C-alpha cells in the first residue's frame, strides 16, 4: 500500500490556460517540463503543484500565524494526490532594495557580524554595531516597566544603542547631489511651466500649493528673492490651507528625496528614471568610503582585516581566509560560514563579493543564490521546483548545474524543472511536454515519458531537440567600430576592445567573466544606445500588453473620434470603468486568514466597462471586444478599411515580430510567463529611436523552436541599418553572429580580459577558450 504513493497525481488542472490536464509525475526522480513559452508549464508546476503544496503547509499553522502569511487560494484542479513539501527556487529577482546585498540575502553578513562581535579587536559592541542597517541611537529619560500591577521606574541617562550605519549616507554607501538647473528653467515663471520635474504640472494641486505658500506664480524664477527660492526648493513640511482644505507643502528637494531617491532606480518608470539620471549625481560617501559603516565598526579587525574588507573580497578568496581561522570558541559559527561560502563556489558564484547589491544580480545569479540555502540541507523526500536553472549560464557552467540537480535527486528528493536547454532536458528521468502552442493554443499534455521517447515523438520539442545551428558561411562587414579603452568596471582589467557596428556582435564568456560590466560600464549611456535588459517589467493586474506598449492610446483616440466622445471613456482605469468593480472585472472578497475570494463582477460580467461605453463601436467592435482580440487578429483588424489605425498597427507589428501574436491585448501582465514578459519589453524598446541595440540574453525563456524566430528578428534589425550587441550563452546565437567577443578565461578575478575577438568560425578553429570548445562540440553535434 505504501508503495502506491510513488506518484504525484494531478487530475483536471485548469489554472490559467491549462485545459483539464491529467498527469502523473514519479517521485524521487528528476522530471523536466518542456514546451514553448506560454504553453502552460509554469501554470502546472508553480501555479498548481507547488501552490497547493504551499497552501496546505500554511494551513498547518495556527490562524494567528496564518494572519502574517500571504493567503493563497486553492488552485483550480479536481484532484491532487501524493504531494510533498515543495521548496520553490524561482527566477524572481532578489529585492531591489538599495540596502540589500548578497551578504544580507544569504545570511553570510549576519554570521560575519557575530564573528566580529566575538573576535574583533578592539571589541566595540554587539553584532548590531557592525550592521549598516542599524543606526546608533542615544536615549535619555524615565523608563517605566509594568510588573504585575506595579510600575517600576528607572532613570536612563544617555543610554547608547550601538548600530553600524554610517550617519552621513544612512548606510547606502552613496550621497546624492541634485543639479538645480535640471529642476527648473529660471527664465520662465511657475505658471509658464518653469519646473521640468515629471508630474509637476501647475494645472493640478501643485499649482495651488505653490500659490498657497505665497510664491509669485507669474514672475520668472530668476527674479525670486532668496527667501522665495529657499521656500520653493528646501521648505520642510509646512501645514497650509488652500481653498479651505488643509494641505502640507514640502520643498521640491525634500519631496524628490522622499518620492524618487529612496527608490531603487530599476523600480522607477522610464521617464522618471531618465529625470533622476539627468538631475542627480551619486558619489561615494566621503565619510565611510562607500563601505556603509561607521568609523568604529571599521576600526575593529580580525587578523588585520575589518568587516568591510572581508565583504569586498571575492567569495572564493574569503572562503580560504575563513578556512585559516582557527578559534575553538566560535567553531560552530566558522563551520557554518565555511559551508555557506563553499556553496557559493560549488554553484559557480564564487566570483561575487558579499557587498554586491542584490538588485544588480542577473535572474540566473539570483536563482543560484537562492539555491545555496538548499545545497547542504539534510531534508529528503521534499519536492524541489526550479524555474529554468540554466538561465545566464555558459555551457561550461550548465554541466555543473546538472550535477547539482542530480545530487538533490540522489538524496531522495523529487526534482521538478521547467527548462528549455537540451543539455538539461537530456539528464531527465521523466519528461512532460506541454503545448502544442502558446496561450490559448497550449495547455494540453503532448508527451510524457523518457528523453529518448521525446526525441522520436512528433511534438514541437521533440522535433527541435537535436537542432544545431550551422556556422555562417558569410559574415557581414562592420560599418565602423565602437571604441572601448581602458575599461576597469568591476573585474575588467583595463580592457581595450573595438566593438564592430552594423553587424550582429555577440559578447560571451562564463558567468562572471565581465560581459555585463563591459556593457554597462562602457557602452550604455552613449548617445543612440538602447538597452533591453532582463529586469522585470512593472505592472499590476490592471496592466496588460495594450497599456504597457502604449497601444491603447491610439485605439482610445480612434474610438473617441469615431463616436465624438472623450478618450477617457475607453479606459477601464478612468471614466469608462464599471462602477461596481472599478474596472477590475472581478470582485475581491477578503476573508481574513482564509484565501481571498475572486469572483467575476456581475454588473459588467468581467468586461470592465460600463454598459453605455460598450454601445460605442469602431469598425463594428466595441472596446471590450477589441481587448479580447489576439495580437494577430488585431493586426489584421487595424490594418485597413474603416478600422485603419496606423499608430496601433505599427506597435502590433513589432509584437508579432517578437513572437507574441497569440497574446490577447487585455491579458493581465501578471499572468504572462517570464519569456513573454521579456519579449514584450523587447517589442516596446524596439519602438525607441536608437542606432545601437544592446540585448541581455534575449533567449531567456525561449523554446528551441522560438530561437530561430529570434535570430530572424536580430537579422532584420541589422539589415535595417542598426547595430546589435547581444550578451548571450546560447550556442545557436553565437553560431549566427558576425563577430564574437569572448571574455574570460574564468570568472571574477580570473576573468576580465578579452580572450578572443573574431568571427565564430575562427573561434571554433582556435579551440583554446572554453566557449570555443563548447561551440565546436555544438556545431559538430
């Protein structure tokens, strides 16, 4: 009887686009889920199996504890049997909090702080004295303690609670300086739009606030008195009354610091980020030298090194330093720290340093950083769920990752992996292929069985599993070069390189060899360079492909013009929204510790708009019907005839170009897969005017069959006269390049030099670099 629990059984899964899926997954085996991007792999693995496992574990806690946890709804599935505890290791970027570093995200910093509070010389205090997140506080006064009905009072005089935060930069390592000329044009008055800060319009409340605080609205700023200028720029929060309403007025600079500078630049909207880059200069804090710590914390040392020195070391070197430290009094702590640091090296992240901000890690690095927690775990019989663990890995590192996945399996765990790379699919004990297409064309099981069975099956994945790109016979001739001289960002060692323009140039090398450092330090920021990176796209469940790409703007205007009404009526976030659900299409009912119930709005039947708005049509369709169209249908609809909208058609064309023809215009962004989000971003950035496009691993989340389409897109970009620089590990993209720049030879301080520059055929013939060897094996395989 006990042996009948050797399977995880799923019956009738209907999450997102899954169509009543039934599947049986063997336990204590490595199962790989394949299929084109958007076919339903994540919906089955993360949205159904892992989500239900997590929900059931949360239900074992008391209602009090559950109140602090996210409430999870039961996934739409008829039956789930044989589940075990699921540990999810996904690609979500580590928090973009400016205070978060690799050390704080993995507990390595916490261990080092304890180490210094025990062994540091001179001894300066508890572990908080070494934390850049804790300020030093001084307290004086009477402290009261209630003890069983009687109150004990004690007088505290200048009690110091020691923290390690540098007071000048507040533990961020940088101080900001604001360029006033970027905030306003002093030849204009406030009424004439002197302020050049995003969102500061004099038509709204800002105009009334400035007037209410007594600033002259019609005089040029250059004729303001010193007091007026100081009020406008630096005033601390001041209570004022405007038109009978109590409001608070802040000076422009405190307001910018609060609303913009406290956020991570990556999390800002593009136009706000551009303003911040123009107006604010960040310099290393002169008091702490960028270490974020107080002078006291920096004065305490172990063997001549302070905590900032250790955090700045490459982790593989730090592991060697800890290994030499023999202190019986802290032996368990040293053993734990040693194991943690060795795990970094084992997983191929030994080139990082603990003070590296976690927001700067790529998706693949972030995922491997999360894996570190589980490598030495004694738990067995749990289900590990991985989301494309090979992202950002050079073929050389993929072999190492495969070993780690097999180690987890061999300890007696069930390992479920969503993956596109044939090297990882090859090590699977069991394969589940989902498809056949993406979105509404997917959601069914096309194949279950062994890798050999998949090869001979007639599924999209099976047909493309042994695809091998050929090396180009003819490579394009560069139209010029982009010169980089003496690049020293991060681990680069004075790199001089000429990046060819007018061709497809691929930057490659093992993870940590310096590819991104070369691009961010020396290429981005130049005129005409457009970057398409892997950072997550911002958007709530109200955002959809139409709002994100700006497609909805011309469509709304076309509807408004055709019907003689305001464009705002055709926005579900504005005047046209259904009043019952506020344009969300669903009603959420909060049930305390129970899962929030989501039900379609009865008033608008999930259409999001008021009934009167749906009476207005354009080309025979109302706005709700247009948003339900797929990109392909909409491309035809807006192309000609009565419904011709050139601006909309242009955006739809780029969406089709990146392979998103199946997406519906109104699908919430929160339901898109990682690969779909990145391609949506690519389509949006392609509309920007630029001469040089820099793409960071565009094959992320792409199925083998889609890589071909991507190569076609890259060719079209180059043929239209653009220069394309791609940071990539995928051998098919390398083989298709006109020019390859290979960095290495290793990672961290073993990398940072150019080991090869030339056409792909020369790299294969050369055979001396790791990339050359793997590319040679790939094209001959």
